[in-house]
C-alpha cells in the first residue's frame, strides 16, 4: 500500500494543476495582508462605527489574529473549490488521459488503488490547509503582531484573549480539514463515476454552491433536507470563536462531516470495484 | 516432439455491454514461448477480450486460466507475471519517461530496481531521452516506452493490443523487431492483437481469428498459411470455352461476369495456363489468393 501511495503522491504533486490552488491561496493572503497593511484602519473604523457610542476600543484592533480570522472567513468558502479542482480529477482525469487502464493492469487491488487516491486527496487538502495556516496565521502574525481578537457574531461582539487564540485557530484548522475531506471525498466519488476531467469538478462546485444557497434560506420549506446538507456543518468552525465554545454542537457537526466522508468513500469503493474500464 | 505448456486458456467467454453481445462464448489456448496473434476486424471483440484478460472488464460468463492454475478471481496472483499495452500506451505527459516507469514500478509487489529501469530504457532505445517529458515523445517513442513499461516486472506473458496503431512504417518495423526479440531473446510469450493479417503473419507462431465475438479459426500460422490451396481468378478471351477446359481438368469453376473463379493447388496453375494457351485461349489476367486471405477478407467485409 505504501508504494501505491507513493505513486499516487508523485502523480498528484507533480501535476501543474495541483499548484493552482496553492498559488491562489498565497496570492490572496498576500493581497489581503497588503490591503490591511495600507488601509486596515479605515476598514476597522467602518466595521465598528455602530459601536462608537457604546464603548471605546483600546489597543491594536488590527492585529495578526484578526487578519487571520478575516482571511479564514473569506477563503473558507473558496477552499473546497480549490481542493475539488485537484481531487475531482484524480480518477476521471486518469480515465480521460487513458492512464487508468495502465494502473489497473498492475497487480493491485482496486480497493487499495482507491484508498491510495483517497489518502492522496486528504494529503492535498492538508497541504492546502497547512499553506493557509502558514500564510494566513503565521505571516499575518509576523506582519501585524499578536493581539486580542474582536469577533462580531450572532451573539454580539466577543473579545477573545490573545493567549487563547492559538488553540482556537488550531481547532478551526482541524475543523476546516474535516470539512475539506468531506468535499474531497465527494469530488473523488463523482470522479469515479465520470470519464472526463471537468465534469466531477464542476459538479462538486455546483453541489457546494446549491447546498450553500439553500442553507442560507431560513425557510421551513427546506427544514426536512437541512440535516442532509453537509455544507450546513462546514461553517461551524466560526463557533470556535464564540464564548463559551459550543463543544457538543461542533463535535456533532464534525462527526456528521466525517460520516459523509465515509459514505462517499464507501460509494466510491463499491462503484469502482464493479466498474468496467472501457475508455 | 516437445509439447508446449498451455500458458493461457480461455473457455466460453461471454460479455454483454447492455444488450450488445460483444463476446459470444470465445475459446482460445496460448502456448508458452510463442507469439500468438489475435486477428479480427475492428469491433470483432479483440480489445474486449484483452481487457478481460488483464482484469479491466469483468466477463458475464466463461473462464480464463493463466499458467494452468490461476483463474480471473485470483488475477492479482497472475498479474505480476503479465505485462500489457492496451491500445495505444498512455503516460503522464508532465513526467519524464523514466519517472513514468518509476511510477508504474511502484504498483508491483516487489521492488523494481533503478538498474532494471535503465536496462529497459536501453532495450527499447530511449537512452538519452529518458529524462525528457513524455509530452515531447513521438508516437513511436511512446510505443517503445509502453513496451518498457510492460516489461518492468520481467513478465512471462506480454499482451499487446494493436501495438502498431498510429506508427509510421519505420516505427512499425522497429516495433516488430522488438516484439520478435522479446520472444527469441527473452523467451516471452507474446499475445498480439491486430486487424492486419500481414502483421500477424510476419510475427506470430499461432493465431486465432475472431469475428463478431466468436473465434472462427485457430491454429499454427505456418500451417494455416502454408496450405497450397489458392483461389484463382482468371480472365480469358473466351470464358465459356475456358470454363469447359478447366472443368475437364477436374476443377469446379464458377463464372462471375468477366472472370472465372476456381480453387486449386498452387502447383496446378502452370498446368491450367499451359492447357489454355495450347488451345489458343488468351489470358488477360490471372490472380490467386490464399484461402486464409480470402477467409479474412470475407470476415472483414462482413
């Protein structure tokens, strides 16, 4: 299995396409950091203008933690799309290229082949997140320095002490990883059903967009399907910046996302085991 | 006389694609150390059968047995001893030829050494180009890299599906020489599918003709081709008179518009010609084709 995984990793990580997502993240983080560096104060003034009459803010509001939080909020929607760009192509891309039939004429079980693909998809998701972590958290802290985080959420304005933030950000990255693995598993599953490169990527994006749009409608008509929309659970990382943290709710959502990943993985395995490779 | 071991036997193989019956109870037997030609027109079922042989497709019925003991359900036990090129070889275009081989090598249970990969690169004549991206390779170079890929595990059987497709004449000759070398120098059993009779004729020891999902003929190529019986097509100045003369020699003659058609042994043709010229019959045209060619042409036309 280790050798198959090595082969999959070489294939995935030497492909130019794999670096589109990574390049986009670096570029976006750099742009956001630059914009805050030069015009951050205006943005914060605008954001907190309604609170001017209620209390006054002391210290550095624009700090590395705030920038990281804003970057996470901004990119967390796009990250799954960047992941799908690679993971949605892992099987169907090979089918389209004609290399799938060569891999499968080697003495490996299809279960191991798909498992290696799945682990590769997870590793790619992890790579994307690590990159985001280094740039969004690390670089922002280097440029803007540490400080308490002001978060405006449904409960109002929450101030989180700098000392607590490292753990909360790490937990947020872990949660984001779980979310991304769900998207990666979905796109890999769609990839197993397709023989062309673009279809599964587009379909994954459509699923995420449609689910997210439906989730945003707070209408009772959609209530019966809400629990089945995994995108509902993907946004729960923000609750890690509530006070107190609703641990049970977050763990439940993480569990649901993991369950989705396993179901997608199971469907992929079942379908691929019985698939005739005719392309 | 040495009896060769059966290295592959296929019995009653059937495959449906929806309602299309692609293979209709195919039977084959391949002996060790031979080049076995699988001949048939496009769409005859050759690729379907080959894909079943390497586990890409599951048959609906029938058995495939390798090395007299391994069935399809245990195919992974046989695959380390089999190399294949299914249709035109495909590689990761963004990787070098050498790295493509290294990636393929990782799918085998035993480690394939760098030395082995270098040897194969040399064998297929890609030394000096192995570090270039495959996207820069010609079709012939890809085909040869495909052979190297199929040889990675030093297999006993090499399955090649239409290996000369898309190659220029020089590429075809090079590949043909390489395939013959695999058999003669390395003792490999080669199963070679093609829709070109001359290709199989020049390389194969045994062959099977497949048409519409069934094996219509199988045997030793030299036996099949050495038969002296030929179909003669003749055009003379007086067809009815010539027909009577040839019939008196004991041949069954059929008159087709401007020609006479009959079957005879190759050695009898000069006698027929002598008899006709002695009777002042002018011979405008005389063609003969071997039965197998006619047979195959009939199949491909169907």
